[in-house]
C-alpha cells in the first residue's frame, strides 16, 4: 500500500481545534491574534477570545469595516492587511468596550500594480499564473491579500461568501487532475470537486447552487470544449458540448487538436437566467437554457453564414466579420462583445463592441494579447475588460510562453456601455483574470458542517512506463473527500480497481460498518500512465445516515490501511441546505 501523507483537510481541522482552545483561554480584554492560521494566507489573521454571553463586535482594519456574528466563542477572521506593515486591528461594541491589537505582516514582493480612476473603493484580485497564487490590490496599488497556493485560472465568489478557484493540483496543460476548491480568505478549505479531464478555464455558480465549469472531455482527450455541471451533492455531469459539425468549423490559427473549440467565458443573465458562453476557436457565442442546455441564440462570424445548418428554435445572428469572441454579456442597450481579431502565433487584437441586432459600434480597442486570458466581467452598471497577457516590444504573447517574458503585462479598464472609461489598471506580469470585490462581504470559518468533514491523500509518482513492481514501490494514488449533504454521508474518491474500502461510524458502544467492493485489474508490463486513460475509477459512495446525529468517530480503511480517523458532527439535515 502507498505511503500516507497527511492531507490539508486533516491539518486544518487540527488547527481549527487549536483556535477554539485559544478562544476559550482568552477574554475580549486580552484576545489572542494568530497570523496566517492555516499556512496559506500570510496577510490574514484570526482574533480568538470568548465572552460570557453572545455578543457582536465591529471590526476595523486598514480602512475596512464589518460587523461580526453574535457568539460566545469568537474566531474573527481578519484579512486585507497591507504587506510589510504593522497594522492596528480594532474591535469595539459601539457602547464603549474596545480592544486594539497590532498585526505585523511579512514583506511580499508582488508584481507592480497601478490603478487610475474615480473608484477609491477599488479592491481587485488578480491571478499571476504559474507558481504564484492570487493577489489582491487596493486602489493605491498596495498588496492587501494573497494565497501561497498556486491556484489556477479564476477566483470567483459564491453565495456562501467564499472563493471558488482552480485547485493547485496540476495547473499546467492539459489540466488533467485539476479540481475546484471552495476556500475562504483565511485559506480554510471547504470542498473540492474533481471531474472529467479537469478544470481548464472559467466557472460560474448558477441559481440552483450548482457550478458550471469549463473543462475537457477525457473520452475525447480535449480541453476547453465541455461545460461540466457540478451538483451540490458532489456529482458531476456533462452539461453541454458543441456538436461535431460545429467543431469542424474551427479556424483559429495555431489551435491544437486538443483545443478545437476554446470555450473562454461564462455568464448567467440575472434577468432571464440564460447561460452565455463564448467559443473563440469556433467564432461563435451561445445563449443556453440553464436547465436543458438547449440553444436559444448563436452569435457567429459572418463568414460562417450558410456553412452549417442553423439549429431549430435557436436564433442565429451574424453581427460582424472577424468575430472571434473571448466573452460577451447582455446590457440594457444591447450586447457587449469582447473580440480578439486574429494575428499570427496565437496573438489577438482585442476590441469591445456594443451590438444591437446587426448594428455594432466599437467602444474600445487594446493591444495584441493572448485571447485565452481576455475577460469581460459585469460590475454594477458597468463592466470590466481584462487583457491577461499583453505583448510589449513585439514579443508574441502565446499564453504558455508569455509567463516567461518580462515584456508581457496584464491590463484593463472599467467602462460603461456608453464607452465612458471609469478606471484603468495594469499589472507588471501576465494574469489570467481580475475580479473586483468588496472584501468585507466575504465570510470565513462558517458553515463547516456542510463542507468537507475529512479527506486523505497519497502521493502519485509516475514514470512514462511503470515497472511491474510499481505498487510495491508505493506508487499508488488515493484522494477523496467526505461530507454530509442532507440525510446522507458522501465519500467521493478515485480508487484503483480492487481496493477494498471500509468505513466505520462509531459512537460510544454503537458501531456500524460499510463496505465498498471493487475489482482490481492486475498490474503488468502493458500498464501505462496517460492523462486520457482512467487509471483510477472515480466513485461517489452514498452512505445513508438515517437517524444518526451528534458526535461520531469516522474511520476509513483502504486495503487494510487506516487513512482517516477523526470525530465528526452529524445532523438530521445539514445546516444551510437549500
């Protein structure tokens, strides 16, 4: 059996227990400040103390302010601390009780960020792809938050006040094994979703609580051609793919066989609920039904007119020549399109157009950039245009070479549909995305019961051709998550065929066992590792809880080796469901 490596889920659970102990030992008059409690967010902290009755406080830090939940035992998350400074952290109740602590943060050298405009409340998270994690800057260009994990692609905010991002499992192409993390600004992990060929671009939380994710199809060996739907209970299913005839229309210069569609962005129309998705390599954008994925409308490059049968019940519009969409979104006056006109070696000349019917007007033009990293995000009554890899000095900005080019930057602007630019920004490095957000609307250390309750992980060390003795050398992989949803416990994992899996729930003198039978394929010289071949079998194992509630001890064995053994709290119905 493979060597067991403690997972981040186990280590963060132990650290949370330690924070609770510190809260019990400290009062409001003498609180305890813990910097970077989970080892991922060096510009964040937690204030720990207890009060004799449930109380709420106002937190003030570096110009940011929020109200804390009423509680007797307080774990108050602090984020937005400027890098390399000693910052006062103030807590008061509005009636005279007040305490002040000082948080000292390390000096972190992020790429230079500049912003020019009339939005003093600007607070944006940008991605520097590669070995760096996401970085948050304020309007003054100060680094105010970061993650040390090299998360990938985007950082969205869900309805629970947490971040959704690409997990740092394998962010390099072809993204196989890359998952989605739900994580808060302290670096505390809640859930992880693994699916298909992995996460390769944008994601969106829709009204029913599911996630729509741009990924690949392991059966086709492709990336960026599939919309996956990740359900709240952990199941993953293919939501939509362009059909074969549309894939044959791909004309983008330099497209590989694994990326013939190049889905680049997702947007949910809050009025109609429709899903808007762009396919740059096809020269098309699609409007889809959020339940059935049926096509409602297509925007297509004019050269494609008459080259494919127009789908029934789907209106097709040809707004312009050279229509290579990176993103689109509806506005009251029409539809905003972010295009990327084709140049050599994967470059594109970005342009923002406002289209009403067949009439389009150009609002803004940028410099040549990588079309894969161009984004269009709604912000109140305006929208953000982000160019993730802009070439300077005539360097080609193809995405995977751009990261090593000092002359490649990212830049963008916030503008209204009438073309008025509200602010402009630039970052001295390529960045996959930028989001504006209000930092004090985020939440931390909340709703733990409906998140991950446990996990396990072993290292996967793979050669191109594994020897017959690979398993005896410990080259095995097992990764999974355990969480409660409604009246069932779910074990979501990938097992090798034949691994004997046993789960035990114990409470005082009551013990119940559950078994998952599998069928191992013998190792042999013909066995090879490939990102497009299933070397493991993904399983979602549902364990009904019936009337089990309260504190239980959950233990899990694989092939007789104990991988997980921790107490958990079970509920008749998970808090916050629905």
